[in-house]
C-alpha cells in the first residue's frame, strides 16, 4: 500500500501549487499505470492544465487502454522504456476527466482517443495521437478534436537510458468552428528504477479562438508511476 498512498500524497501537494504569471506557468502532473493483462491497462491521472484558451484548472480521472498488434521493431526501439504501449502499433483508449474551474462551473469530459506508433530509420519512434474531448459544462455541450504528432529517440549514457522528444498538437474547437490552437512541446523521459519516470517539458501555445490571440509559455513536470 505504500506506493498508492505516496502517489496520492504527492498528487494533492502538486495540485495545490499556485499557477504563476500567464506566460510563466508550472504544470505538475501524476499518471499512475496499472497493467491488468497483456493487452489492457488502467490509468489514473491528476494534473494542472491550461489549454484551449481556458483558465487554469485541475484535470482528474481514470482511463482504460487497450493494446492492438505488438511489433518486434517497436519492441526493439522501446526496449528500455517503461511505457510498454509504445511497442504497440495501435492503442485504443477511453477516459473520463473532472475539471473544476476556479471561477466557472466545473466540466465533465469524456476522452476517446487512438494512438498509432511506427518505427523509423535511426531508431526513432513516431507516434500520432487522435483524441476527442467531449465536454459537458453547466448543461452545455462542446467538443474538441486534437491531433498530436511526437518523435522521440532513446539514448544511453553508460547503463542509463533516457528519451528526449519533440511534438506538435493541433486543436479544432467546436465553439469557434475552426482550428484554434497550436501547441509545441519538447521534453525528456527520465526513468528512475523500474516503477518511476520523470518527464520535464516545455510547451508553447498559440490560441486564436478569442481576440486578441493568446500565447503561453509553460513548463511541465510529469511523474509516471508503473505497476
């Protein structure tokens, strides 16, 4: 029981970390993964987020991942990665998130998404994640479509393996009826033993849904816990 209790304690502490200025924010996140079977895992996420031109909020809830078609080439590229879903050609997921906004009614979100992974020359892993955000807030419904493309590669220093990455994400938001946000990320996955890895990253957002356009520069710190 020590690991779940430790995770919950860290989550509560990190979610109380105050947001800083608009263009200088720290976004903490904890994701806990539990492998239920060879092709199924459960995920619980708690994070602070600001996206789509919305206020800073927490995002809390579970997901279910189902793997399809493990490939030997992907297994070789991701051999030292704690995230075994990266060795799958396809990953189907469904999740629920509760978003308590500070000055607005809270939102309930359903998140179906699919991730496609492929190995490229030079031992690069390329991933394409298509996700829908189905939001209910104060009796109103809205939806977003998000597509995120990520390229990463694992490197080694002696016996330690780490994986820097870069990605770009594009948003279509129903309330604006247009592609209204672009986000660029760069970060690195840093494993710590067999059950933990840290993922510090930088994110730049360009939001064009409202006028004037809004640009955000944000730092994030993810802690992933694997069971």
